[in-house]
């Protein structure tokens, strides 16, 4: 993995290419932390959530790496940060203060799967209303509170690409506001460069298209 990380750092390969070659490594990191700390989650998140945090930490770590300051090689630094990201995520879900306690998860805010008025026909305005209605209901959920297990269980089904996972991660972290989601993604330098997001307007468009895809896929599922 050392050579691949170096190529990623130098821009010789894309993150998608790097991910395809190293996915199993990050799944092992996520599984290791989940095995050690997953009992604290008590259903508020699952292994896939931890895995997503691990993967999203990689481009940030590559961008932040400074051998003189870190005192370790690139590969060791990135893996160490991946473990830290998984642990921090679990701590946040448990409501623990800086990882110093083993408090149980916060009480969840239950958000039932949204109904989609206007769907099933050819009326484009009806589909737009359905999307806007879903986002309005999602935005009413505090970003610090938990989503219902049905939403988490369907995450893998509605996310098919790296962009989908990036947008879904932002959705879970900041809530259902398109502006907030786009801003969070655009402010992340490594993501901005990897996804070639030159403006906030372009980022907003990417976020909106992804959320429309989520609704379309969720609408076809049996609940």
C-alpha cells in the first residue's frame, strides 16, 4: 500500500483507483475498531458507518501528511489516522466527551421512512415536491441526534458511487439542508480537489442530484 499512497499523494492515481486497490485494508481497520468498540454503539451505527469514516479519513490524512512533523512514514500515518477516525466516530455516536467515557448512545430521534407524494406518474413537479418534502423532513432532525435504523439499513442500497457516499456522509453529519451539505463538502479541500468541485454552485448541483437519486432508489424499495 506504500506505493499506492505515494502515487495518490503525488496525484498519479485518482482516489477511486486507490480505493479499488486498497478497500480490503480499510475494511480490516473498520472491522478491528468495530470489534473492540462496537458494543458501545448499541445499534446507533453499524460496521458500514465505521467503514465510511475510515475511508473518508484517507484523503484528509494524505493531504495533512508532513513526515518531519509526524515522525512516521506516510502509510503508518494514514493507517493511524484511520484508526483514530473510527474511534472518534464511535465516541461521537456514544455522546462521550473526547473519548473519556463509556456513556450509552444518546436517545435517537426516530424519523420514519418518508412518503413520496406525487410519485408514480410523469409529473415532474410532483417528483420535485417529493424531493423537497423529504429534505424538509430530514432537515428537522438535529445533526447530533441519531437516525432511525431503517435509514441506516438502506444506506448501502441507495449509495452506488463515491459521490453518493460523500453526499450521504455529509447528509448524516450536517442534516438535510442542501446548502449546509454543499458547504461542508466544498470546505473539505481534499474532497473538493478529488471531485473537481471548482465552485460552491457546482457542489450544490452535485449534492442535489445525489439526493434526487437517493429518493428515486428509496422509492423503489419495499418497506
